C-alpha cells in the first residue's frame, strides 16, 4: 500500500526545478565502481572507508554492557566538556 502511495506522489513544479545534490550522484558512481569489485575511498559524502578506532569500539562495548547510566545530559552539555571547549577557544583564538 505504501509503495502504491509513493508511486502516485506528485511533486510541485518548484520541487522539480531544484538541482540535484551532486554529492549523491558521486556516491552512486562510487557504489557502481565498488560493485565491479574495485576499491573506492569515499570522500564525497563524509563516509570514510574505515571504521571507528579499536579503542573507541572497546570503550563503546564496555559502556553498552555496563550498568552505567546512559541518561541524557543537560541541554547545555557536560560542564567539563564546556570548560574544555572554552579553554580551547581561549588559548587558540
């Protein structure tokens, strides 16, 4: 049912006149080249060809399997992080 609805969508003239997002076209080309078995380093979409560093994965696994609270932080962020950012800007700018 959803597919039928999706196929019947009508786009406004204004929407149809929007230029394509070329980065996505390059992503499609990269995927086509990869499908041919070639190695592609993807830089067009902020999509690296490597995963997270091992230390990050280890820390994530430890956090996910621990009983640590994963509650939201304050909307203003963690005080320690805010202080570190402020110090960075104070010393660099």
